[in-house]
C-alpha cells in the first residue's frame, strides 16, 4: 500500500533530490576550485609571492604619516610579513625612499648602502618606475602595479608604497628557494576543510531555498499531469473507458498519455467483442439445449396428441392414456423451460456475492426441478467478478445436467474460499462412464471457463454411483488474468 504522507509525494521527492543534487554538485565544484587553486600555487609560486608583496606594500603605507616615517614599525612589518603570509625564502625585504636610500630592511645579507648593491639593471629600472608613479585619488586609483624580474635562480619583486598623499617609497624583495605554506598539503588541508565547512552551510541554505522553489513551481505541473493519468487509469479499472487522458504536450508524459488512450480504446473494443462472443456462445448453447430437449419433447407431444385425437372416437381409454402422456411431457417441458429462464436471468448476481447468488439459485432450482438440493459455504475471500461469474455458471450447468440426465434424488454443493476457491457439485444419480466425460457440451463449456481463469475442472463418475464435478481456481492467479 502506498504511503499517503505529504513528504512521500512525488513533488517533495523531486524537491529533496534537487536539493541533494545541487549540494553535491556545488561541493564538487568548490573542491575542484580549491584543488585548482592549490595546483596554481604550486606551479606559480613567484606570482603568488608577488601578490603577497603587493599586499605588504599596501599595508606598509600606514607607517608613513605626512613627512614622518615610523621606522620602528616599518622594520617590524618587514620582519614579520613572511611569517604572516606563510612564505619562506632566502633573501631580504627592503623599503627604498624617493631618493633611492634604504629606509628599512629585514632578512639575509641586508642591503644598507644607499644604492642596493648587486641589483640587476632591470630591477633598478623597476624601482625608478615605481617611485615615479603619480598619485591618484583613492576613488580613481588603479590597482598598485607590482614588478617582477627573475635572474640566476632569484626573483626580484618591486611594489610602490603609496598613502593618501603620494608615493612614499618602493618595497623591494629578493627571494631564493621560495616555499609557501599553502604548498604543504598538510597545512593546506585544514584550511580547505574549514573553508568547506563554512561554504557547505551556505550551499545547503541556498540549495534548500532553490529546491523548494523548484518543487513548488516546476514539479507541480508534472505531478498534476501524472494525477490526470492516475484518475483515468482508476476509471478504466472500474470498467469505464469513456474517460481519456487530456495531455497534448509532445514530451514523454504526453506520448504516454496518448498511448494509454489508444490502449483504453482497444480494451473497450476488446470487451465489446468479448461480450458479443459471450452472447453468441450463450445463444448457441441455448439453441442446442432447445434442440436436444424441448424440440424433441414437443415432437413427442405432437405424436401423443395426434394419436389420442385419432383414437378419441374408437378407444376413449387409449386416447386418454395418450393425452395423459402428452400432459406429462408438457409438464416436463415446462420445468426445463423454467430452468432455462432461470439461467438467463441477468439479475442472478446483481447486488450479491457468489454465496448469496448460489443460495438463491439453488432454492429456485430445487423448487422447479423437484430435486432436493443443499449448499454449504466455508471460508471468506474476495473474488474477482469474472471468477464469481464463472463459478456461478458452472453451478448452473452442473445442476441443469443433473436435472436432465442424472435421475438424481438429491444434489449437494460445497463452496470453499481461501487462497483458492473450490466449488464441488455432487449428485446421487445414475452416473456415467469416465470415458464419456469429455464429450458433453456442458462439460466442455465448464472446462473452458476454468481454463480462462487458469483453474481446472475435475469430473468423477461411475455407473450407478453418481457424479462429482469439482472446479478449482487460485484467486490470485484469477485476478492477474482478469486485470
């Protein structure tokens, strides 16, 4: 049985899976981005160091106030920035004043001369360019330009230092054997996890909001279309094929709806054909019954009446005897016609289950045939309408045969219901030879009904020992064949 809770509906399942998919995709993209950044740092160490130097130069501007320079703080900043930035290298950091003098320095082989010795000509040119930059107001100032030159295994980085008034100097860094802390995976991993954790919360909140909006807006239309199909399918299961799924879209659901409509039309035609065939089969059976019994008896009645009429003036006693035989045949014919009419009643199963319909029919049959009949029912099980109708028709056919051919004084019916259904009809009539069991039209009809449901019919009979007809059908199999 399907769960009916709100969160078991398709709309909320789609919403949940959309949220989950969004989070997974975003986390994977973020992981790829962080991994890409890690790879970029490993393969672009000098560029990353240049970016860090530019940041240090920007922060160093706060140590210049008007014409004064806080040399102590500037020395401390130059000494501490590699540790703060996670950079390790051999070399130095120096601040060059507007006149080319060294204002502050930190690191290995400190350059204290006015003109730093050993600098390549390109680096000296970069220092002059950095000091020659013109000041621009903060609101229009372009990003600070950082110069980088690599020579003999060393990288030289030059970045101008500018405060709110003017360019006050240039930061020069010489670095060899550069190693960034972020290049160590052991140090990089905790930072990445920390970044992931914060980002995951943001992704979850964002994906939840987007997923709910998707579930409400997008999946509502999909669910509404599926419900139309379910509504029509429910009507079809009740036998109403006048309802069709209205969906003119060209997607998969629209194609499914059109194919289901075609199937419903085909089922409607199939049921109509089946009904016509059943009607034709019943007419043929009645024609055979009327030909084999009523017509022959009518012929016999006509002979008895004709003979009685010819003897009326010659031998009144013989005439009365012939008319009495005719009257007896007419009574027998009347009982057989009543039995046929009883079989044809379309209301036999209307508003009743199989035990109720059988009980009513057995009582009526007993009254018309004059044969004692009883019905015993055990168990309770819900059968499909087709199974109930087949068993009811088998009971009718068996009782009709007992009345016409068996010469029985009593008939017992037993109906057992459980995982399977069993209907047994036993009479105490004259019986027949087992080899003749398959030749009767009535027995063939019973077998066909059982075969259509996947069941079986058993006939046991001996001369002078009566007949037992047993019909068995698995109720689950019967439902599957009808559905």
